[in-house]
C-alpha cells in the first residue's frame, strides 16, 4: 500500500530525461534532454505533433516503455523519489494509486467482460485493501463526480452498453478512485465528438480543482491545452522547445516552432483569400535523421548557417515570465512582433451557377430487429431527413456535424453508393438520386469524386502511387494509351506538388500529408466538378493541415470545383468555406453564409458547437455552453425537434412545441435558414459565442 | 562384407562428443529449470552513466549459454558425420550416416547455393529476404528446401528403384551389404518385408508428397479465394448460403468422406470425376476474372490475356478430367490426340478429396479477411470511381490479404502432407506399392514390434517436412509483422 504522507515539494520533477528505443538496426532516441516540473494542483500541457515524443514522456513517467524502450539518461522524480531506481513491486504500488493514466481509446482501457462497478471497485480493493462495501460506496461517489446519470445503473452495466463519452467518463472515474496525486491524460478526447469533448474538458478542469490533482495533459490541440492547463511545454522532434505559463507562451512566444505552429492553425480572423495560413515548410525529421544542432533548423525562417547547426542547443531560461524557457539561440535577436510575411493573397473566386441541387432528399435504412432470420419488427433508421440545399460552381460548402448526423450517408447517396429513399438530386440538370454507381456513365462518375479522411487508409498499400492514379485515368477513359495516361499522371502529381519520382513509390514510403495529396490527385484525375472532402485534414498534423488545406483551395480556384467539405472542426470551416450547413441527426438545422452561421442569431445546436470548439487564442472570450448527455441514436430519435433533448433554449418555446413537431425551415435573412421553433425576438437577443476581447 | 556401423570411422571421436553435448544440454536445462523455480531471473541490459551498456549476468544466463553451446556442438558433430561421408574412401569408414550424407550430396550443394544467394541479396528480396533474419524461419526454410531438393534430385539420391526387390534382403537391418552385382553395395536403412530398399523408397516417396501436397493446397486456395471473396464482399444471402455449405463440408468426418470417395460403386458412378470437373473449373474462372476485371478498359490487352488463360486453362482442364483410353472413365469425350496427360484414377481421387476438404477452411479465412479489408477507404475510393466488384475483390482486397494467406498456405501444405500420409496409411487412394510416406508407414506397421526400421524413416521424413513447414510459417508471420 502506498504511504500517503503529505508532501509539499513538486509532484513530478523530470530532469534531462532521455529515452531511446532499440531496434535491430539502431538506437532511436525518442526523447532527449527533457525537463519539466509539475507542482501540486498544477496542470501541465505537453503539446506537439505526432512523433514528437510526448506520449513517450508519459510512458517514461509510468516506467512502462516496453521491451525495446529504455531511459538512457536523466531522472524522473515523483514526490522526490526517483522512479528509475524503484523495483517493480514499488512501481506497481504507485501505478493506479498515486499516478493514474487515461488513454485515448476508452474502450481499450476497459475490460469488456467485466461490469463497470467491478472494474471500479478493484482499484481501492487492491491498493487500499478496502472491503467490497466501502469500495462500492466510493465507486458510486466517483461516478456521481464524473457527472454520469443514474450511477447505480451505470455500475451494473458492461462497457459496450455505454457511449464513447460515458466510457471516457468511467475511465476518468477509475483513475480518480484512488485519489491520485498525478493524473496523466494522453489525448483523452481525440476519439470523441466536439460537444462530448467539451463536456469532458469541463469535467477534467473541475476535478483538478476539486481533488487538487496535478495533471500532465498530452494533446496535439493547442486550443484544448489553453482551456485545461496552467502551464505548457511545446515539444518538437523529441525535445522540449519552449515551456512556460500558458499566457507567456501563447502571447509572448520565444521559439520559432511555436510561432510557426500558431501561424499554421486557423484562428478567427484568418481568411483563405486575404490572410491565408502559413504552412511550415519541409517535413518532420525522422528520429534517426535529425539534423545537427537545432532540430527545427532546416524548417526555420530564422536559421543561421554555422550557428544553429553547430552544437546541441541548451534550454535557455528567459528573464521575464514565470519559469519560461526556450531552446533557441537567437530568441533575443528575433523580432517576435513582426507581422508574418503574407503569402500572396488571392482574389476571391467568383461563384458561378448552381451545379448541384438537392431537394427534399431522404435516406432511410430498414434494420431488421432480428438479423439472423430477417423476421421480427423492422426498424427504420432515418439517416437523412428532408435535405434541401444547392451548391454552386467554385463554391466551398461546409457540412458540419458530429458523428451520426448523417453527413457520411449524404456523401454515399451523392456518390451513388446508396440510392435515395425519396427526393431529388440534380447534377447539372440530370437527376441522379436513383442511379447507383454501376449505372452511372463515366462522365457522371468522374464529375463527382471524393477525398477520404484517413490518410493511412486512402491508398491501396500494395500498389504504387502512380499505378493507382493511372487506374483512375483508365476507368475515366482518359488518354488513348499507357504513355498518355502516364504523362497525365505525372501532371497530376505536379498539380498536388509532389515530386514526379513519387510515381514509383509504394504508399508506405509516404508521409500522411503526402498520401493525402495523392488522394487529392486521384480525385481530380477525371477533372471532377464536385469533390466531396470527408474530413480530409482532420487526421493530419497541424503543420501539414495548413499545407493540404491551401492545396485544396488552390486547385479549387484553378479548376472551378465545387467543394463539399465535411468536417467537425469549425475553425477550419470558418477559414475556408463560403457557406456552411449544420446537420444534426439527419436534419439540416442551419444553412447560410459563413458569416451568417458564425454570428447570431444561431440555431441552438450551432451555438453549442461553436462554444465547444477549443480555440488557441488567449484574447478570445467564449460563452460557456456545455451540452448535457449524448447524441440520441438515429434508430430511436426523439419526438419533435431532433435537438430538443439537449437544447438549452427549449423552455423559451411555449406550449411544448419542441416535443411535438419538427420545426419548419425558416428563412431569417437572405440565404440564411434555420430549423427552430424559437421566436424572432429570442433569436435576436442571442449573443455572439466568440468574442475577441478588446486589445 | 560386414554390417555397416551407424557412425563409421569418425564415430570413434564424434560419438563421445555428441553424447557429451546431449549430457551438457540436459544439465544446462535442469540447472536453468531449478534456477527459474528458485526465482533467479536472466540479467537485464543496463545503461551505464558513460553511455555504454552492460549486461549483468546471473547464473541463469550462464545456464542458457551452456545450452546454446551444447546445441552448437551437436550440430557441428552432425556436420562432421556428413563430411566424414564425403571424404572417407570406403563404406565401412563412412558408416551409415556418412553414406547417407554422401548420397544427399546434390541436395547439400543446392541448399548451400540457395542459402548463399539468398543471404547475400536478402535486403533486395522483400519478405522472402526478411525470412533470413529469423533463425526459426531459416531452419524451417532449410528443412522444407531439403525435401524439395530431395524430390527434385530423387533419382540421383536414391540408389535403387522404388520397386527393386532383392529377395535375400527381406527385413534386413540397416547397413546390410547387398549381394554382388547390385546397383549399390548396401541397404543403408535396411530392407522391408518384400526386400526393397527403405532408404530409396523414403527418398522417392518425397517426390509423390511434394508433387501432390503443394498443388492440392494451391487448388484449395483457388477455390477458397474465388468463393470467399464474394461471400465476404457482397455478403447477404450469398454469404449465408456459401458459409452454410462450407460448414456442412467441415462438419462431415474427413476419413468417412475419403472412404466414401474410394468406394468402388461411387468411383463407378464417376462422382470423383464430376467433383474434379467442378473443382478444377475454379482456377480458370479465377484467372479469367482476374485479367478481365483489370484490363476491361483496354480491350486488346484484355482479349489477349483472357484468351490465353481460357485456351491454356481449358486444354489442361479437359486433359485432366477426360480419359479416353480408360473405358471405365465417366468423362471420355476429349480426343486423345490433344489429351496432354492422364491422371491415374486413384491419384485423382486423392487430389479431389484433399482439395474438397481444405477449401472450406480457406474460404472462411478469406471471407474473414475480406470483411475486414472491405471497410478501408481505398475500397470506398475504388467504389466511388465506379470499379466493378471483381476488380475490387481481386485487385484491391486480395493483395492486401496476402500476409495471412501466405502463412496459412505454408501451414496448410503441412496439413495436406499429413492428410496424404493418413490416406496412405489407411490404404486409400494411392496404390499399395507406391513409395509415398503414408503407404510405407502402413506397410512397415505390420512388423513394427520385430523390425521397426522400415516404418521409422518415412515417419521421421514426414515429421521433419511438416515441422519445417510450420517453422517456415512461424518465421514468415514473425518477420512480416516486423518492420
């Protein structure tokens, strides 16, 4: 049993930590010379792109590096005791009781064959030897603390009976069961929807205050870190490059990488035409191919030959701010306030004629209650309910919504992978709602193409990149012979700014961003008129996102393509779209110009969505709206308005109208429509969710 | 002439050494066992302050090292026997092991060349090259290739023919000299009940096993893939029906099925031949669909490839199933002038049964992988550009299912080999005098208590081949997971 003697010093002190993984060929240094201190009750954020070593630090603290990983230098002190020197038994006592960890995938952290209650009760029974009764009481308390409804029923259920958000709350509850001094959260909300994420973030913040737990919060999302943490540490390629209080680092950054990172994320005010994002040039170095001197050197605007690439660069403590440090030799010389060199701003493309018109589209699925014999009651899943909208040439229409809102079904119907139940889709003047893809002619197929979400899945791993593009050309009947198609394929590679040599590479030799570019090239192979981009950048690192987004915009401008941009990330939507359509449970709840949708009056759901998205800007003030509960199942939607179960304005509608009927689509302003019962004067009283504080 | 000793002249000093290696190995094993029970762990790698690493050895490490060296010594002694067989002049000096080693000379040369070439170029050879990074994989590959080369060079290795009988050599023990004027001076592994050379029959038997097993497995894979892909990809009623049929076949006792297939009435009725007509159609369908789906956008290339596949495929197909010369045959329409070959009836039965029994399992594996792979975005990408279902199945899904399939292929050749042995053992299928390992074991079984030597060599050969295939599959699986 862990002794719980009070301890005043820092909870966690990491000094010059280096961690390496040993493979057959070489030693791969994952973390180098990493130092940080977490005081009691403090929340420390670790931020960086994938592969920068942030998770390795967490695993190092847990002393769980696997067979190949080893701490090769430095110390990790937890409450003054060196974790590196502890025996396995001592570590076992600490883990799960004094240090608890929460992982990204909640389902992977829960035992699917054990009831929630049993799993929670195990913690105090093992670590503190409590009786079953005491443990049950404690479990009940903690489940209430993580704001789960009906705790007693929760304890009796199995993990698969809960939704993703509820599962993650249970995992947090499990971590809190032993009242740990240090909580490590490794991307705890990445697998969740934004509104659910907002709930979890709110919870974590509250718990830190209530239990006085110190936290190590690992994330790639700067906005999330801003909302949850007191201090942060920016990591790049295995090293901490800048560390300090949130306010110091966000508003007074002293490292070129931090600066570049902030310039590549779409903050309010960025605009695809006037103020485009600035992508970080080059690629993340592989761990065994790091440059000498500064790791960020080759991608840095302030790089100085002979100085930045001479020796390893130490962390330099700054004289202002609280424990603010940077790993840059030139921080004193750089003018941090200089405005960025604006990448050539472009003309706003003129929006042309309507190319796609969708009228009253419905898509229902019939699901047999008993799958084995096909008998029994049939249930109808209303995946898309009376969708009406149109898209014009050269226009970017963003489709926003959380998982289960029907945006993927819409894409499927549009592509012809499913046929519509009712309604009409007009492509040009041709109705295509009932033509499955096999019956569409080549022109129609090549006109509507798709860019997929997961870069690691979008290319066939056993075919060369060139071959896959050529195949698309063959199918679209472009080019008379192999040589012509090869030439066209090379041109397409130029279009997405990939070297022509990539034609003969296998997909596994490409990075995520490069694969996504090939995916874009493939979609544009047949001069597509309409491209459905299903979260094309959400799986990419921040610095790559900007480059891929800009590429899409550039191609769109040149080819006059209509882009249907499916996303849940409102920051990027605000940055690049001309019009926005918000979907919830198969319904379009709001449709309008980007300006109209992002400013009041809102649909209540849009309002909550806007509030949920974390924004990495300290000057932003947000209204705090957290939605209760989860998205209802499409199998069993609520009566009346689909959003009524979570709506905070429901009481403002007289006569329980929300429970009874689905609101009609109302036009508020020219081209701005919402599906809500709220009266005009209430709508007009709505305040903007995001306010930029006066400087 | 005298009876040969097992180890010959080198035995006088190699025998004590090999015995010592066994004793040391056992001693090391028990020490390690006791130490582990007592709680001593092998030493761990530690990083020292100056950037170097050190292993702090414990007694358990030393015990493990001792075992390793004992195995090495054992292997060296075995190589010593073979070298003895190659360099010493007379049969008496070579001993049985030496002489056997010498008979296998072509096999050794081929093995050394294969390994030398493969290891030199292993970085360029993809998964096959990676195999040479794993000791297990190399041992497995070595064992398999040993029997493959034995089958290829069987006529060079085997001193006698499979059916040569020397009446005075009946049931003679290993190393017995043959009478003057015979093809070879000794029966190295003795003679069987009819006075035939056990060693020669073992070597010649490998030809049968290695011809039928891989080919039958390949056919089973063709059937399994051609049915499994649509079952997994299209799903629905088709899947339900196919899976049900596969379950039916799997639920039927295999041996009973074999007995049924060789029952004279059933053979008379032509059931095996009709079955072969259906089963052998699958490879042709597979190839035609494969080429058509890939090249349907370029009709010229498509027509040439599909044409070649269809003509060659159907020629082989009709040659295979039709037998005009045999009056009992159920299918006799293919003119003899273009009939390339005829398969003996019982060989066909063995082949059909093995394919029939193996394909449902392959079907299930392929169906399972397809269900997983079809959810990938590249499959959706193919769908959204209007590819046909067969292109998606054969060119998008199948290549990405190859990993588990290659491993299963190796394992399945092993099962098929055992199945062939079982068939031979029950006297089903191949003719009783055939030298295949199953029949030979069955033959030797009758006098097993008195003369164990005729049954043991084929049994050990079967064991080593299957062991080799399993190790090879393990090695492939292990290496394909690494990067």
